[in-house]
C-alpha cells in the first residue's frame, strides 16, 4: 500500500476504532449508504495449493475489522498468521505457506461485494517482512512445532505474529495484538514496527506487558484490541482463561482478563470479564463505545445452520469497566495478584470472585447472531466488530483462507454446511434496536 493510500485510512483513525466513529459516521459530509444485509469478498486470489489439490485462498482477512470514517464504503480487515492445520503429531502445526506475511486488506463495498483494493504487509523494525511462525522459547512460544506441507520442521521465528486485534491511532500509526506472546505491536502507517511489547521483555522499546499474560492458553492470547475515543488507552481482551497456574487448575473457569494500556506511560490495569459458558471458544473481539464501555464478541466454534452440530452461541455484549475491580499485581508476579493463595482464574465464577471481593465488569446482551440474523449465520468464526453509528454495527468472519485441516497433515476445503459453499470473508451489517449510548 502506498503512503498516500494508507494515509487515507488513518488520518482520522482515532475515530476509526472507536467511539469517535459514532460521530464521524453521522457527519453530514459523508454520503448515506444503504448497506446490504451482508457483503462478501469477491474473487480472492489463490495463495497456494496443497499437494492433495486443495486450494488455499487469500482470504483470511476477517480476524479484525475497522471502518474508514472518511469513506463509508471502505473497510480494513486483518489476517492472522496464515493458513494452518493441526498435524497428526502432538503439538504440530502444518503451515500451508510458511512465508506468509500477516497483512491488512483495504476493501471497498461495491453493491454487495467486498473488492480488495490494497494491502499493507506487516514488517519488523528493520523493515523486513514479518511471518506467522511460532515464537522461540522465552519469546512467546506456544509449544507448537511448525511443519511445512512436506512435513519438514520449520524453525521458530522471533518475528512470528499471530495477529488478531487491530486499532488505529489519530497520529496515523496503528496497533496489533496477537495470540502468541501475547505481543502488542505498534506499526507506522506503512506497516513497519515502531515498538513490540510483550511480557518477556524481548520486544523493542523496553516496555513490557504484565508477566501473568504469558500464561495465556496457547493460541488463545490477546484476541481483541481497541483504542478509547480519547486516543489515550489501548484495551485488550484475552480470548480464554489463562492457564494460571495450569490448564487443570482452571478447568471450568469463566474468568477472562481485560487489560488497559496507557499509550503515553505504558502503565496497565486489569479487570475480570466473565464469559457465559466455560465450553465456549471465548471472546473474539472488543471495540470501544466510550472510554469505559465496549462491545465484546463471545462465541462457540461451531457453524451456524449445521444439521449435524449447529452452533449454539455467538453473541455480542456491551460491558462497562466503571466500578470493576482492578486486579493488577503491583509486584508483577508470574501468576498475577493472588487471593487467598489462588489466582484470579482459579476463582472461576461470580461466586468465587464475590468471596474474594472482586467485582467483574458489568455486561448486557446487545445482539445474538444466531437468532437475529436471517435466514442463518453460517460461519464458525465471527471475529471482527466495527461501530458504524449509534445503532449500526458491522461484524466480519475469519474464513481460514477457505481451508480446514483434514486430520492427515494437510488441508481440505472449508465448506459451510448451511450454504454448501466455500467459506469467504463477509461483513454483516446489523441494525440495533437499542442505541449503544
């Protein structure tokens, strides 16, 4: 993407992700758009082809979604680490294109089609392209062994980023959060890393995240990221309960962590968000309404409209940090602040939190994708949210590059059971019955 074109993305980007968007989209200078029920990406290019002939598409842009406040027909979608499949060996991951670079796609809405106009590739501080490979031990490792399509091991990479959350700042720079470290990465408008922040101190710039976040469940790191309307604070949401102190110790826990990061000082705070059901995949996204109120997308991992195993839970909640307990650990211990010797995740639910004197964020249901989208919401992975006005939101899906693993160290085409077609990136435009604020 050229400097000029990306400037158009970010010139008013404090509004982009997030409460100021409510103002900009009601600006009379913007044309009124009659959005379709949904728009689908048209003709994604072929990224690669597996040995068994399965086509991998590029595709994969729905991990996060922001809208351009200066052009009501333009949307920006983030990819994750690239097409991957679970290998048959324990903790092995097959990468369909090992040199894939996480990227942002600029899409223009034309009718009911999303047309990819430009991309911006994410780079390290030296300007070299990032990749999506697992990190080395001590730098965000998930314990995964990366393999290529021929089953050959691929070395871990300190530049690996499993990008999931996207926020744009008013100075024209942007931030990405990921599922590995978790890492929080600050990029300039051309995608070059300005700062990389994680719990290990292996990034750039010298700032760190709380050590406890390193106990994120593998591939369930900082799935959502937003910026407050005043442009001062990043807010990240962990996808699932941390393995804190272990997976077994937090079985059945509903406790997710919300982290706030003061951009100027690097200071952080943490709060508890209680997900509705311990069997859920967790929270896929967060977007700011005001400086203290947000939307969160909470879901299972099943397909809507699947006759064999239909999805049961894909909902959007509004939550408020006001009045919630800051659970930050002043000592920055590996397990975070303890309550009667237990981690916050071990408290598990509302009763456990109450007994420890912890008040979680308050939340209320805003929209149910499975019951309020007609005729059916067919996807498994609703992962991006943007606020277009006080009563209009947009939701994107991660299409997994049009493939899923076949259980045999390779891929098969990702067919939506409800439509019988290959999953592709869509944006759903949702009118809300109750204003967000």
